[in-house]
C-alpha cells in the first residue's frame, strides 16, 4: 500500500500555516484536534515540519499542544520536549540575530525549562547580556555553559570578554588563554589575547 501521509501532511502544513498567519487560531486548533483523532501523531509532525521550515512560532503552537495533550494523558514521549526545545532555540537564534533581545531571552528561557542540560543556550543568553553591556548578568550564564561542557572554547572566551568589560584584565587573559588551548585554530581568540597583552 502507498503511504499517503507525507503528501497529506504537506497539504495540512500549508493549511495550518495559512490559518495561523491569517489569525484563525481557533480553526488551526480545530484542525489539530481533527488530525489527532484521525492519525495520531500527525500534529506532532506538523509542529516539527513547520519549525524545520523556519516557521518557529507556528511549529511551537502545535508542539505545545502536543506536549499538553501527552502530559494530560500520562504518556509524554521523550522526543516531544526535545523537539519543542529545539524550536524555541531556533526561534531564539533568529530573534537574537535580528537584535530582538527581549523576545530572544524569552525563547531561550523556554529552552532552559525544557532542556536545562543544553550548554549553548546559556552561552547565547549570556551573549545577549554582553551586547546589552551587562557583563554581571552574562558571567553566571557563561559559567553554566562551561560547567555543562568544559571543552566549550567559546564559553571560555566569552567569560574572558565579560571580565574584560568589567576591567579585570588578568582574569580575561586567563580565560581567553584557556579558549586558545581548546581551539588553537581560532584566530579571533589569539588576536584578542594579543591585544590584551600589549603594553
């Protein structure tokens, strides 16, 4: 038998996207319920499909409903929190690149709730605070990233940058030196270290 699910899913993703973009959230939610009744995991796949297509808000809309449904019915699959966290993370990255920092922080906080062991999210959140000239808030986030992955050269480097912004050159040099040791090919670390060591 031919599996018609992929083509049907694509059609549903297009309908869902149109409904959400036009503000018809209730109709989108009704479609979610209909798909869940007919096909089981289909709404989860729609959520992931939308996120992979760069439609993060729409993907999160569906994945959150899947999360709530499975939680209420006592059988939350492990991949749903991970997929939801990934969607929030990708949204956060997009917002951060657009310098929409308040919205990016909210997205990253959702990732931390769902996937607290993910080191890079702390790093990205700390980078936002550095961009806002708040090294005191950035430092503990970089330290959390490093605690979860001691070989994260970028976290070591960013801690150095935070100390530099605070005026602590000795600690800045020490941390950037550690970053250089972990990633000797990274020219940015070497150039920053050389700048700090100039008389």
